[in-house]
């Protein structure tokens, strides 16, 4: 089964499951310092022995590209966040956090009308970490429900 078909099946299953939540799948290649292919573009030669990079894309459970919201990356134990806007108009609704020092980070995505998702990620020198985020809509609230 191709990778695209697998992600499509996962997105469909997430959208159909009762009580489904937004999800994030992380990919890390076995050969981090490849000199060709998409990883070579995501992490230029000059940065390979100093930094790591986190890249990703956001899709909805219905298979649509993106949502209006933001993606953020926060170093563990630090009171700061690097926040990037995401919107349906962005190219393939992708995001990129370049030149990251090695360590543990919290990667999160929140979009208007969708359940937020966050995951702890380990950034390593010379590696490209890919995140495929599937956003699931908030369940419909009944008219009489009260928000707290």
C-alpha cells in the first residue's frame, strides 16, 4: 500500500470513528543526512551538522487541505513559542520550523472549529522530522448547551 493511500485511509478512519480526535503522525527517515530528495531541500548542507528541522502538513479528516489556525513549536521547559499561521490558501498547507537546536519540543496545531492536537517531538542534529496532522471537527453542540 502506498504511503498516500495509507494516510488517506487513516484520515478516513479518523473522520468516521465515533469520538474521533485530531491526530499527528511523525516520520523520521533512517538516513538523516541524505544528499538528494526532499530532505536535502528541507535541511540545506550548511545546516546539517548544527540543526534539525520540523516540517509538516495539515489536512482535515474529510481530506481537505488545511484549516484557518496556527501551528506552534515550544521548547520543553521554555516559556516561549514559535507560532506560524496556517490557512487553506497556503501551498499544500505546509509548515516548516528550520534551524532547530537538538532537544525535546511540543508541536501543536489548533484551527477554528477543529479539535486541537499536540505531541512531544525529539529534534536531532541533521534530521528532518515530518508531521502529518489530521484535524477533526468539534462535535456539533446542541442549541441548549452551555459553554463553560
